[in-house]
C-alpha cells in the first residue's frame, strides 16, 4: 500500500468532502445520506456490489451527474465551482478514446484541451509500453488503450484521479502492469486516486484508504490499516445453532453457521474470551463480510466521518 501522511484539518487537507450527499433517479435513490472525508494524497479503493452507488459517486465527483441532496467539495471547493475542472481527471471502463485517431493525435488533443498539459509525462507513459505513436487507437490491445487513457489522465496533471473500473477488461498480466504504472505515477506526483474495482486482491495491494458502499450508503470509510485490525474472525461450536451469548456484547458484522460450527466477523468492544478460536482477518475477508451484511453498523476511522468528526470510529 502507498505510504502517505494523514493531513490535519483545513481547506487543503481533504480531496473530497461529502455531507448528506444523495442522488435520486426515477427508479429510486442510487446514493443517499452519504457523508465522508478523503484526505489528499491517498490511494482510495471504492468497493461495493453492482448497484451500490459507486459509479454514481464517481459521476458526482466528476461533475457528470448533479446531486439531488447534500453537498460535495473537491479540495474545499463546491464540486460545481468552475475552479474544480482543472483539478481532476476521470477514466471509466469504456475508455472514451477516438478510435480513428493515432496515439500521437490523441496526445495532441490532450494538449489542446488542457492548458497545464504535461507532454513529457504523457509521452513517457506511452513510450514506456512501446506503444507506436503512429498506431491507430482502434488497433491497440486493451492494455495499450488503457495505457494511452492513463497518459491522457496524467498528462492533465490532475490533483485528483477518478477511476471507474478502468482495468476490468484486462488480462492479469496487463492488470499488474497497469496497476504498477498507476501507483508509480500517483506516488511521484502526490495525486489523490479514487479507484472503483471488484478485484479485492488488487485493492489490498494498491490502496491505503477505503470507501465501502452498499445499498447506496457508506458502510465503511477510512484508513485500511485501521479498518482491518478493528475486526476479529471468531470460529467455534454453536449452542443449539446459535452464537455463544458472550459474543452478543460485541458487534457481530456477519455470522455463518454450518452444522455445529460457527464463523463470525466481529468488531470487539472489549476482550474476547471464550471457548473459540480468534484470528485476524484479511482485508478481503473484512470487505466480503460487510458486503454480505449491509445492515451492519457503519464504521469510520478517525477523521473520515464528517458528520460526527470521528466520534463513530474504529
């Protein structure tokens, strides 16, 4: 995971601040009562099942969607303020590139559209993958197109990079290559990254901050290194098919019973003592437990919860 400091308060400390943010479509609420803070310079994984509101949140942050309620600030400025536009770049799964353009023409387009264009960085990203500048974008492989799209994004020199499943269509080797490229460029520039992905192992390797969505609401938010240790995996023998009574004093995120054996993801409120086995879960196990149990109480690490200023913490 990327190692970054958690800045203190102040208008420049937070890349994103959402307070009561919501978006309603005709079919209902895609996102509702969404409040969180994301510090600057972090690599943030945006996690949730299909329909959880991830793309809606990214659409709100990239000004493609207007909110129905609440507010969203980007580096302390309301998201609808014109000053926000130069500060972010967005890359979606479809990688909206002109297929008839050559790679060189695509980069020239980036230079024309972005006053602060960094031609050296964009060309470095393309050439490091041996992508011919005279090749048609439509003739490139999936990994090459992703590389060109990332070159456009980083060429803009954004302070905030929003990624909506940009590597979902890549094979494992290309995903690993693009992930390494993304990390290297983001860390070098201090870019804040918000990346939606269903690949939990990928997020564990790359992200130091998490936003977990389910049913259009925030379920977990904050530092990954604090969220995982806040949980304990407990296994043991059931009593008449039920969890031991001693566990009811703690927050049980998820319980699974098979025969006489139980397995529970627990947020302890004190020492765990009993005739059972206690282990520290992996990030993937914690995320899956919360995604399978959206009714579990939300969890924020200090500073991530803008509504309670960290009172509801891990």
